């Protein structure tokens, strides 16, 4: 099984992000908001991240949150339907609350 997070699994272009934002299919929890597109015709899920300075002023905290989300996606991408996802951090999480954030991510992204 391939557990890498290569370019094929990332949303890189502005129009990719815009198409997900335009659809407005979203779900939220206290830490995270997940926006989802319809089927992307690529056969696999792709991920885009939004972590604003409003959520965390320091770059190292924003990078930590992005790293946690990317790692979760990398481990679960084979279970996700072939959609484009944008994960937006609503409230900063740290080492103490990272388990809660991972749980919320699973609730928001994994098919029921």
C-alpha cells in the first residue's frame, strides 16, 4: 500500500480550491471544517489545507496542525471516496488536543 502524500493527492491550483468552495458541501466540528466536492474523476481523494493566522499566529503552530492533518489523510486516503476535500482549521489544537482533532477529522471525512 502506498502511504505517500504526493502531488497527485494535493489540491494545488486556485481553481481546484475554488471548485470545492463553490459547491459548499461542508461539515464542521469545534476544531475543523471540511468542505467536499463531488466525484473528481481521478479515482482517488485529494486534500487541500487552510490554516489561517487567525487560528494560530505562529507559523510553527500552523505547520504542526497541517502536518497532523496531512498525516491522517496519508494513512486513510485508501478509505476515502474519490472527492476533493478542503480542511479548514477553525480553532487551533496542540499536543494535548491533537487526539480530539484526529477524531473530529475521522468523523467529518470517513464515509459512514
